[in-house]
C-alpha cells in the first residue's frame, strides 16, 4: 500500500505501532509521576496569535526569527503553530485568573519548528513539559529539577547529565550584554556574518553559535557570570546545594545559555550521550514573561519525547516489548463458527480480555498466521463439532500443547473484569 506520493512533510513523522507503544509508556509514566508533585494537566491550543510567542520567547531568538510556522488565518489574523509550550500555557493561566497564580501544570503534545531536520531534530516534535508559577525561590527550582530527574529515572534512562547555570536577574542582563559586547568587539573579524550582525543587538546568541570560528572566540571570553551581581551567583549556588540535599548531582556549566529570552535566574539542560549531536534531552529554567503588562514568574522544563525514545532505544529498549498483545485469538473453521466467534469475542472483551479474530473468512492457516503475527499467547479454535458440544480447542502457542475446554471455562479463564 502506498499513499500515492502523499508522504508526511519533511521533518514530520507518523508515529505508528509498534513504536507508539513505547510513546504511550513514556507518556503514562509522566502522567502518573507529575501528580505526586501536585501538577495537573493543561491542554492549550496548538495555534495561537503570533504575538503570544514573539513577546514571550523574544523577537531576537532563532525560534522566533527563523523557526516559527506563521501565516494569516482566514480572518487575516497572524497566527503561529506553537514552537514550544510555555508561552501558550502562561497565556492560558493569565486568562484563568487569580486562582491560578500558583498553578502547577503539565502538558504533553506536538510543537512545531521549521528547523533543518536531522537525527533527533524534527519540524513536528513532541514535548512533555511543566510550568510552576510563583516568585523566584531556589527551593522551587530545585524541586522542579528533582521532579524531572525522578521522571528520567522512572523511564529507566541511566546516564543523563544535568547541566545548570544562571541567566541572572533583569539588571544583570544589561550588564551581561554590555560586558559581552565589549569582550567580543576585538574578535569581530573571526565571527560568522550573522554573529557580526547581531553582536550589538543580541550578543548572547553568539555564545550559542555552532560556527567553529565563533566557538573559538567564545572559548576566550570571560564567563557571563563574571558580569552578574553576587546575588545571582548565590542564588545558583543555593539551587545546586538544595539539589545536592535531594540527591541530584548537577554540573555548573558556564557556557550554558538557552535559546529563549524569557529566562531569569536558573537555567538547565539535561543531555544524554546516546543522542549524538542533538544531545539535549530536555531544557528548562526560571522565567519572567510579560504578555499584557502583568509579569508572570515561574519555573518549568520541557523534554523532547523523540529524544527520550531515541535515548531509551540507544539503551537497548526494544519497541516490540511495548506493543499491545491480545490475550487470546479466536480461530473459526467454517462460517457458523466465524459468526459465533464475533459474539464470543464481544462477551470476552466486555469482561476485559483483549481478543483478536478474523471476520473476513480467511483460511485457518491464515488465521493462525495472524494470531502469531500479533503475538497471541493463546488460540481457541472451533468448528461445527465444537459448536455443537459447546467447547473449543485451546492452544498454548509457546508450548504447542492443546486441550479441549468448554466455552464457560474459556470465559472464566480469560475474563479480567
Ligand atoms: P527547548 O530547549 O527549546 O525549551 O526545548 C526543550 C526540549 O524539546 C529540547 O531539549 C529537546 O529535547 C526538544 N526539542 C526542541 N526542539 C526540537 C526539535 N526540533 N526536534 C526534536 N526535539 C526538539 C523549551 O521549549 C522551553 N519551553 C522549556 C521550558 C519550559 N522552560 C521553562 N518552561
């Protein structure tokens, strides 16, 4: 079967069985862990007015300048597919009002960035994220990071490394800008064209540039923390100390910047060796976002689900193990058994058993092959004789052994509810 040339757009993928079973597991582990920390789910629209993103994320960021899917809707409004979750969630929480001033929410869903696709970098990707509103507090940041590392552990993902750093407070950001502009100036000739252009407007972006010439310059610069007030350093130290007390080791990484403008104070990334060049499994930080004149403060993170899946598979997880399997497969010999099997399957399914069967009248051999392909551990075969006797032949697919059981026994054996 082919879709006649209608394959998905570049950088967008269908997520199908058997892989989708692993996705479901990753999501369900997150759904059961977040409530332990008091987080509830929120679902916001995938499409928003463009300024929700440009204001929150920042006009000068790569995400806003190069990566958003933006277009005019039928009413001539400029709208964008969400490139990340935080902006829309903050918009929603502002609208929900004062009861949500200290909200703790999580979200799971697709995000869109028009990046150059490569392994671990998609144009439609999926995030599992959280946001916790509230004033800056090293304890709140440490709690949020500890929850994230708890999730990584629950997924069974060893080898993840936590890198933390700080963006400082608003006053620091002016000093960092000024300091960086001066420190970079003597090296302008060695920078790529884009970094030369943004040197005065967005000097922090230079620290994120992948160009080898720019990287060499960045290595010679003083750490951005050296431009910050001592309180910002102390805040970060306290976050690290609290993480230590919670048993979460953190590496302070003076080169960590994060590509979104809303951050203040703590920022972090989790990397994993199995991911290769795009090694960020997750990113997060404390932020201050002002959409309509009221600044909202909070802390949160997002994990890329594609990257979590890649890391799990790199660690030897087999997607086949997460494929849903039937408990039982019903095989019919003849038309009457085929009809009766549909009724029996319905009876069993109402009692919580996962039952497969063929409704199209294929040969017994083809039905057995289908049972095998779907990994059914048991097969019940009946034809006219078994129907007359109210029995079926129950076959253990692994052992090959067969026994005759009554329909009542079969139901009792496979019923769960
Ligand atoms: P981010 O670092 O832009 O942060 O994205 C978070 C994670 O999403 C990344 O670490 C990565 O795993 C995944 N990701 C990002 N872009 C792609 C892509 N093109 N393909 C595959 N995976 C990708 C944020 O989005 C912030 N909203 C996180 C946050 C929440 N900060 C505070 N609250």
